[in-house]
């Protein structure tokens, strides 16, 4: 299998409300509307996010989205008025969790900055 793109699909109950939420989250409108009840945001070399309207299953999805600068992403969430949990430290990443209007879980991740440890000085 030669996978070229992976799409996270989030199941929602109200497409119009969800397109507004995800447009605010990503800072732009969707890139495609390939079929009825489906919108997509494409990310170069990173896959895509689909929002699909299916009210009976809404709120049962989740997506983990790695971002280049988690602090900047949190500032963007705040400017857009999107509620989120506080930054959390994990083993080698930091994370911020949030939910869309249907309570689908979205986790933003960012790799922790690795700080070089200065070499220990020899004793005299």
C-alpha cells in the first residue's frame, strides 16, 4: 500500500455551523465541497480534514493535528474566540484539546523544543 494522503473525517450534525467553526479554526474557508454534506480543508504535505454531516453519528469523531508552533496556534484560537483546554505537557509533545460544536475532540500537538544541555566542565 502506497498511502499518499490521510484525511481525518469529523462527523457533525449541522454543516453550516461546522463550516463556520472549522473556518475559524483553520483561519480560512474550505478548499473543496466534493459532494453533498461534505467539506474539506487541504494542507500541503499534511493531509486533509473533512467535515461530514451525519446527525445520527455526530460528535463521535476526533482528530489530532500537529502544528509547527503550538503557542502561535493557541494565540490564534484565542483571537478567534475558540474555547480550549490549557496547554498540557506530554512526553515529547505539548498538547491543547478542544471540541467542535458537536463535541468532536480535536487535539493540537506541537513537538517540545529540545534544549541542548551544556557539557559539564571538568573538575580542577
